[in-house]
């Protein structure tokens, strides 16, 4: 390769990294309005709301889950709670039936087929409301959360999807690091009214958005958000609807398996809508294309940039790599400032350089694995629960290269390194 070709290739790799690692975040910060949703207020007349809780063998969590939803300050005459059971064989059904006898807001649906997508599709036609909330048994929402979700819909008739502000309850430090960055990037995307994906453990959508989920959907949260954005609707991430997710990876092997499957699921759902890029709103087009390229090309662009930089230094052209590295450092500082300007509810956790560095290395490894196996790896919406809560579940099945069984959550994660934010798919 001649010198000028190496310099050109290094320049292209530098610009690609500058956008994927930093420019995307800076663009969101300056084209969006982070104050846009501050004026949303809970209306005096709240709409009727249907809440779906997909479950399977949730004896240990279902009572606390229903207590959490029933304790909401949402008017009791404006909600129905539908527990969509996928074939529980433990004590889940008896517990739900007992609560349903005492509270007419709760009803149990025995779904013919297991798996979250099948359960949602069976329940959707039976709902009484035009506003649907999907929430998992391991999600706990604050008492005013449902009211704030409804407020987002009432504030703007074009808002089609609203996600609850979700973070893990405990777990690995690197997992919490991922979530902190995820929440900042989603709030930035929300400021341009096109969140890349809400979090599956608690989100809401207008009933007329879809009749049903396609049977091959893996990540319902990614799919529902992409549908709304592609059709020109608005999607928002609501920081006042605070959700805690109880199940989270407890070991590094579980963490990697978990994140790899999530990354594959999110990429597949995003690629489902790539055909419509020419006709999309310009902002959603930029978000979707960037998210796809981040997962497919970022690790390779990083490796090529390093290899070309070392080669140029060895050839005596050290000024080119220094210029490229300086540009990325400046972008890093700008991105860090833009990211930290996004306020998170409560007292956000701070992470040290070791955790941040591990987040970057782990993310590159997961992205590489996803890109290499994208064409061959297959999975469904049925998969193993995380956090070791397997004792009440049926024997898992083998799908693709992971052990899977029906569960109820898919999310997307954006790890951060000193302000750098990276989109990585996550499903629970």
C-alpha cells in the first residue's frame, strides 16, 4: 500500500471513529432540546390504561409485582391489569387467582403458547384500553410512574411509545456502568423525540400502533420503538417513571452470554427496518444507521485505525497518527461534557477508570462476536433468565448456541468510557 493510500485510509478510519464514538452523542446534544419534556404535567383526567404482565413460573415475584402495580397512584377505575401466563407449573396461577378474586382490576389469561411475543399477541385483542403498558415481573415502578407515562401521551398526540427510566438493582459494577450510559443516551435521543429503543421491562404504546407483533420478533422493545419511529411518530424516555430491574447478571460468564445474545437481538430488530432508511425522518435515519454501523463496524474500524497508526509511525509519518489521536481526544472531551450535562434522576453512581476501561474492552469483544456471528447465530424470544433465578422454571431448550426458555425482557445497552457512549444491544 502506498503512503498516500495509508494516510487516506487512516483519515477515513479516524473520521468514522470520531462519529461513531463521539460525534453521534454531540450531535444529539446540540440538535435536541433536553428541556422539551419538562413541561409535561399529569392531566386532571387520565386515560384508561391496560397493563400486561407476561409471566411464566414467577411464584417468587408475582405477588410483589402485582402489589407494586396496584400501589400506583393511578386512578383505580382507569386501569386493568392482565397477567398473561405462558403455562406456569408452579404456584403462580393460584397466587394470581387469589389476588384477582379480591381486586377486580386484575385478571388472569391462560395463554395457549408460551414465549413473551406469543403471550402479548394473545392478550392484545382482549384489552379495553387504547393505551397499553407492558411490564415484566422483575420490574418495580415508582408510585407516580404510570401517571407520568400517561402524561407523556397526553402532552403530545403524536407520541406513540414511552419508555420507563430503567436501571438495575444491584449486580456487577460494569453492568451498572452500562445502564448509566444507556440512560444518558436515551435521554439525549428522547430530546430529539426518537429514542432508539425503550426498555422491555416497562414501556407503553398506543394500541393502534400495531395489531400484533410479528411471530419472529426477538426484542419487542426494539421492534415497537422502531415501528413508531419509522412511521414518523415520536418516542420518548420518561425520567419521572423510575423503574428498577431486579434480575441482572451476577457473574462474568453470565454477563458475556447475556450481552452477546442481547446485542444479536437488537441488531436483528434494527436491521428489520433498514430497508426503509430512504423514506425515514432525517433524525431517525441518522440514529438508526449509526446504531447499526456501531454494532457491525466499530470494532473493525478501531482495529484498522490502530494498525494503520502503528504502520505510519514505523514509516516515520508520526505526525498523521498524532493528529488523528488528537482529534479523537478533543472529541472525547466534548462528548464527556455533553454527556454529563444530561441530568439523571436521583444520585447517579460514579465509576472509576478500571470499570470504564473494562466496559470498553468488553463492549468491543461483544461487538466483534456479534458482527462475526450475525449471519449464522439464531435465537428466539425464549431464553434463560439472568441472575440465577432458574429454580422455578422449566427445563431450557437449545436455540442457536445459548440455553433458552420463555422470559420477558429485552433491552439495549450503551456502555460508556469517560463520556464515550456506544450502542450495544441488550435483552434480558
